[in-house]
C-alpha cells in the first residue's frame, strides 16, 4: 500500500530556522517545503496540544488524520485512547515532548516520552514517534494510530496489567528455621448425593468436632450445611472444615463411616501447632475489604496480607514486591475481552525477606501446653536470662490476635514484692533476718490492709514475710521506701522503659508519690502500679542476672532503637533477694515447685485485686530456673497457688 505521508530524511529543521527573525525566516524559506509561518503555529505546538489533551481527556484543540489521510474527530481519538488504555490502573500517563520536531516538506516527526505509574511504585516508560502533516489551512495535524500509544498495539487492543505474586518469606525461629511450614492437613467434606439425612449428619459432625483437643477456635458451625448440600451439584465435594492431621486422627473413628463424608489430604502452610505463639506471629489471610479500601494501590483482591503480630508489623518485608506485566488483550466480536498472549513490559517479582526471631520451638510448645487446659484468659512469657531473648510468648483463651503476654496492663499483686524488697534492701531498711511484724491487718489513713485468708505471722524475719507473702509487713515498710524508692527500684529492673523489640509491649507503670495509703498499697503490688507479663519476666531475669537487659524478640531486621542495658544491681541487695525468692519455693507459697526436675526454682507468687471486690483477683507467678526466667498470668485466676503456680509447674516439667 502506498504510504500517504512518508517521513523522509531530516532537512534543516524549523527549530534551526527559528533563530532568524520571523519575517526574514519566512522570506528565506519562500519556495521551500516549509509552510505555516503566517500562522506562527508549528508542529511542536501541535504535539504539545496533543499531550495536554491526552492528559486532560479533551482533545478538541488538536486536529487528527489517520494514516490514509482521512480526517478524524477529537471524539473518535478520545474514544480509541480510552479503549486502548482503560485497563491500566492510571489511564493518564506522564507525557512530555523530547526535543523539537523534524520537518520535511509538509510532514513532521517528533518524539514523546510516555511514563505509566503502575502499582507498587513501578514505572513503565518508553519513547514514541509522533507523525504530523500540515493541512490546507497550514495547521499541523497529528496522524493518529494505535501504535502512537505503543508500537505493539493495533485497533481493538486493550492494555492491561497482570500481577504476579512474590513468594512470601517466612518468620524464622531462633535456629533460623521457618516457623510456618508446609504441614499435612485433612479437608473434611460431604458429597450431597450420598447423604440421606443432612440435618442429622450436621449434628453428628459438630459433636465430633467439639471433641477435638485443643478445642477448635472458632468452633465449627454446621447450621447451614443442609442448605449448602441442597444448593450443590449431586457429586460435588462440599467442604466442611480443614483439620491438622493430628486433630483429624482424634476424631477419624467417629466420622469416617458416616454416609457422604469424604476426605482429602493436602499440605498447608502452618505453625507447629494451632496455638503456637499465635498472637506474636499474627496471621496471613486473603486481603480483607478493609485492606483493599485502606491501600488500594498496594493490595488487590486475592492478595495475601499479614494481620496482627509479626505478620502484620512486617507485612511489607515479608510479602516482597509483586511482579507486574503489561499485556495486550483484545475485544472479540461479542464484546468479550480475551488475552492475546502479547506482553509489552515486565517487572519481575521480588521475593519477600524473612523475619528472624528469638522464639524457641521447644520452649514455646511448653508454654502453650502449660496454658492449654486454662479456661480463663492467661499468658506465659519466657526470657533467656543470659541475653534477654524471648523464648516463648503464649496466650491462653481469648481473641486470637490479642497479645496479653506483651500488652496487658494489670496490677502485679505480690509478685511486686520482688521490686519492693529490692528497694528496701537498697535503702538499708531491711535485712534477711531482721524482724518485721506481720499483723493480721494494718491501717493507714483509715484504709485497712490484710493478708490472704487473714493470716498473721507475728514478728518474724523479713525473709519469712517475703516467703509467706505478708501484705501487712510490706504496707508497714512502705514509708522506708520514700516517695520514689519503689519507682526507682522498678526502673532499675526495666519497668517504665522505652523498649524496641519489634512488637508493641507495655513496659509498666509504677506508683510513685501519692498518699500514705497509696504508697502502702503499692508496696505489695496494688494501687496504681500496672505491668505486663513480659515486663515482669524481664524484671525477674534482671534479678537473676544482676542487671536488666531489654528483651529481644526480632533479630533481623534488628530493632532501630533498643533500650540500653540498665545499671549493675547492688550485689548486697540482689543476693539476699535471690535467697528469699528461693525460699518462696522451698518453704513459702510455691512449694508445689520444689520437686520440679532441672535445678533449683526461684520465684514469687502474686494475687492481685483488680477492682473494689477483694474476691476478684488475678493470679501471678514469676520465677526462674537455670537460664530461663518466666512470668505466668491468669486473669481472674483467684489464688495463685490454684492457677498460676500449677501452670508454672506444667511449663517447667514440659521443658525437661
């Protein structure tokens, strides 16, 4: 076919001619191929007008012809532009002319730069030639064709973006092994045409699922199973639930022979157990509606997104960067759009980077197991004494994403006598064997304090007051701490500090000053003092080590601003404190731990009132054995000897 508007080799350009005065230029060029000077409207201005119109969607200031020389309306070109680029996330690219136009006779050629902003801060840029022809009215008109947008396009094509997910990286344990890894599961399903009584089958399956231990959370609700079976095709596999293989084996004998039940074995990415550090790890789920609304440029439907815990905090690092392809689709005769297989641009996916933690699988399993039978909200944190590594952070029943172990803000009760005793020893107010009265009640400013079960010891050595957890003795000693002595002792153990360990954590708030009654209550962990299990585990580790060190959870990427280590604790104070904490186990309130294998256990029990009703109490135990310090908290657990101490015993025995 004859080319109507050929583009020839360059002659002297209009840009060069423009250096002459305008009148002289027109005179000098008389009789040549260049025309249009009388209007002062060159090809560059037409190109610029085209780019401005492309950006704004209004091309009425531009004249167009097709390659055959026929005129095109601005509306026709606008429609074709929309059709060609409508599948891109942003239909208006960054556009600019690069250099001037080359003019040959009544044709001209210019170059434009096109840059598309694609999801994930990806830019797709390229240069395109723009051809123009000078019409009879001396105006320069753009020759429109789909190749002007991209050389790979023809009429009827449509650009689209295809996303290629990046491999999501793993959260690693202290050994560098992925915590979440492929593990065997069994998908339990039902085939509709083999079920005689759907309602009865639903009841039987629900009863079997309730027998799984630990209990499924959330429990399986099969109320709608009969309706789902009725709506399905006769031979369909209607999925009921996916179970870890060990959970399935528990109930296999009860459900395997039910008519219509079918079982499919698969591999799923899972933590070692269903409860394994669940609040610390977080979860990975298909993008929620809220994710898509909050970050429409980052997520699309079907993307895997981290929620809560480390998966949420480090989602960007773990998920990597999806790959992007710009492909060509084509509209068919029925209006359907189908891929052509042509790819114009590709940005390779970038795999996510792992997050390495200090979690130890054996210790975490022991912590989870210690709380497994607990029906109340509870937490257990274990910290390695020698370096502050968080070995385990377990959370008992409660919302799956609630990290009570790190973020609870609750009174510590008598576990705080560890802090009070350190302050009193620092002040020289007490000695191990110095006599201190333990009365049945002690009144300060009209407020009466008593001991658990109203016991009294009389005047006994301070070490006995500590081992037996005498509240009235500590209330009576409170003035010897001064207005800030308790807070100073707490801060020497890391409480109230600014920590950076990779997840949010409450570091405590210690009562300071206040009335005499408030200071008396604070001396045995009541009043306005609040802590988290992590804060108390770290404080306990500091007593065992002789110096506070910020707990570590995330090793890579390393936290930007970890707190510096605290001062060395006074040997003359921390030595007697360790002795007293050992005697809590040998002859005090935690003798249930005296025969735990693996070396001597040190600790302190605690029962903490959390409202104005003395019968409403949380239960605590803090302690250490070997190189592991830990804190156990049971919300509304009553007496520590009935809940927190047994959980501590289960934990320590499981470690052996």
